[in-house]
C-alpha cells in the first residue's frame, strides 16, 4: 500500500506542477493577470516555470537523492510562498488553500519515498 500511495502522490503532484511550469513559461493571459494581481513582475513566470519543470523531473527520475531533497524543498518554499501571496493579496480561501493542496501531495510523496530515493546517513 505504501508504494502505491507514494506513486499516486508523486505522479499527481509532479504532473500537475510540470504542466503548471509549462503554462508559466508560455505566459498565457491568465498567468500574466495572476502575476499582476499578486504584484509580481511577469518575468518571474519563466523562473518559476523552469523550476517547476526541473523539480518535477528530479523527483521522478531514479537516483540523485540529494537533488530530490532540493527539489522537494524548492516545492515547499514555492507552494508556501504562493499561498502566502494569495493571502497578502486578499484573495478568498480557495485561492489561498489551492497551493496547499499541492503542498500536501509533495509532503506525502516525500514522507513515503522508498529508501532508494533517500539520502544515506553519513
């Protein structure tokens, strides 16, 4: 059961974040409006998009446990910051909570990852 929960949470989170990364890089009308609403420059979408794509790939591919740890940490920072940005902008509870749903998936993925995907104690 644990491997299934790991893969469901991992594939769900990374697939959605990967797709979001592509949308950020494409800088569609919705993404530009969102950045303007939150008070961020539009060019930040490129950095966030690249980070989400690379982080998703790093978590899914085999080996590289240290890189995976950094990817998980990056997603935690990204998603908490996204939630906080919506809160500071005065958005409704759904907008504030949406990034936190992805955060829960990332935390579940991290907590359930198999030993082959963890850093070895030194």
